[in-house]
C-alpha cells in the first residue's frame, strides 16, 4: 500500500504512555491515530476504512485493509501483522500522572477477514487518549513514522517532533516508558541499544533528531538531556510548503481540527467562529493554536463566558 504522507497529530498522553510494542504494533497504532484524526477533521475516509461506535456506544469499531500496516509496497509480511494484532489484544497501555494510575486494553476482538481486511474494537478511553490534547501533543510525518525499523526510533520521533527546547528524562523513567526495565539493566546497554539506535536512524530518515548529554550524580548516570535537532534535508518538501503557506497567508483556511476543538471543547457556534475568523487565522499563523487552546481549556470552562475568555487570551497572544 502506498503511504500518502501527511502531518499526523498525536496526543502527548499517548506519546508518553508506558508500553513495549513491536514495530508492526506501532504501525497499527499510527494508522489508528490517523483514522481518528481524519474523523475529527470531518474528512471522508477512504472506502476501505471505517471507524464508528457500536450500537451500545461502549466500544468503537475499526476496519482497515491489512496492507495499511505494512512499511511500504515491498513489505509483504502479513504474518507479522496478524502476530501484532494478537499481541495487541493481550497488551495494555499504562497511564500515570500525579493523580491516577490505570491500565486499559488497547484493542478487542481482532479479526482478519480473508479478503484482506482487519477489524477490531477499541475502548472509549483509548479513543479519548488519542484526542486528549490537554497535556500537549506532537505532530509528526506519517510516512516517516511508518518507515522506521526500530520501535525506539518511533518513540523518540514522537517525543521530539516539533520540540524546540531540551528535554530531560531520568534513565529510570525512560526505561519504564519503553517497558525495558528488565531487558536493559545496565545503563550502558540501554544507551547503546536504545538511545544510540534511535539517534542513528533518526539522523538518516527523520526531520527531527537529537544530540544528548549524560547527566551524572557522582559517577553514576542518572538522567539524559536531549537537545532537539531539526534536519531540514529530511523534511517532506510538500508538507513544509503547506506549513509556510499557513504562516504567511491569511487566506489559508482555518484548520478543521481547530474548528472542531473550538466547537467541542469551548462550545463555539459556527456564527461565533465566523465573527472571529480573522483573529483565529492570525493566531494560527503566529502560534501553535491547538496547543495554546489546550493550555487555557480549564480556566476557560470556569469563566462565565468561555468563548469571550478564549477571544481575550488570543487577542493578547497575537499583539
């Protein structure tokens, strides 16, 4: 299957969840994120794809061709996809923050229809995790993400895409995030097998890579400081042109994801959006609008006039 490249937006909640997936399992997850994004944008899915709630509303059914999970047109490893579906059925995503810890099964009732289709169901909280931008999100190229041979490259790509400031993670936190606490007990092995492996592949294929510095407590390495590096030679030129158009032209349409976020989270009406369209477009061209909206969501919902609160904040941002 030919992969049409696009920038896919993934919630930071999902990017930082604790799990250990194979490359093929990650490709299934990428396709799921892509489909949910299409649905959120109001775009019509290809006839071979569908995503819709079941009759009881407690699960969401997903259908897509088996070939959607393959690396490229030369990848014919259908058996690995079936193994990945089996493995995903038996795995959970682990989410933890300052207030809660929970486990959620990723997919249920996976089926391989002999005509070349895959069907499975996802829990509403998995669907919500994909759309939960309240803690931020990462935007990455779908084609690049699907091309990686190492699952560690995939994880670091998600963490670093679009990142401009350095990130610091403890060794223990990274091991827990990637679920490799037992696999790489020695820090030197973890750095060589995980961090260096990811960096080498990102340098070759990705528009976002990194340099890093080991931080020590005495003689022991306790943390890693990652310095994001943008590699323009690896950026899709068509996607880059689209980004530049959005930054320089007020005639560029307001992104559908922004419109949906305004209506679903702040209850803007179509008329209210039209009345403030120029402000939204200017804000979209100057700041990461979805991210800024996610930051003010809680305070806006406490305000007497949530829509007015959003407008006031955006006017200050674009001054």
